[in-house]
């Protein structure tokens, strides 16, 4: 499975329109503005980027036994397909932008037994993004995920 990546404090001026333009320019589409669901869920048909533009959030990743990371305004979280995530508490003003690479269409799964093996097959077949959502075609995401994929880690 590909690793979750967090780029801290990428956007000093976390103006939503600039963030949306950046991810769109880098071929991450279907952008939305909102928060993060307060229950564990994951996507099997799309990778996802979350960019915090206001406030802060305790983001739990990896399911019920996962880790909690405090994410703040300006942070970018890149979630590979299959990584569960959940809002475990946030500031009242918390808001983020989400988007998906190369027009991938997301599904929502909850870790239920009946979701498998279909979700596992979806994740295995899913292509790597063509661009890093923030830094473009030569960004660290693409290089790092490709290295992981080729090394079979």
C-alpha cells in the first residue's frame, strides 16, 4: 500500500481560490470545500488530497487503531486509495479543500467485511497520479509513490 504524505505549511496564504487553482493546474479535479467526515471512511477508486485552508483538525488515519495527526491551515495531506481517515475533533472554523487526480471518481467505504474483495481489487488496479497535487509533474509525490510501487514496499 502507498504511504500517506503530509506537506506541512505549504500555503502561507491559504486562500481557497488559489489552492483550487493550484490543484486544478496539477490535474487534480472535482474539488470541493468542506470539512472531513467524523467517521472512518476510505476510497478505493481514487486517491485524495486534502488542503487545510482554515483552522486545525485532529486527523485520524489508518482506521480505529490508526494514528492521530494535528493538521493546520496551510497543510496538505495526500491520501492514497485505501487509507481510512476521520475527523476526531477540530476548531470551529476548520475547513479544507479536497480533490482527486486525473478525474478519478471516488467511492466511500467504511471497512465493512462485505466491501472486500472488491475494494482491494479497485485499489490494486488504480493508477498513480500523473502529477503531484501541489508541485506538479516533477513533485515529490509522484517520485516517492513510484519508488514505493517499484520496490514493492
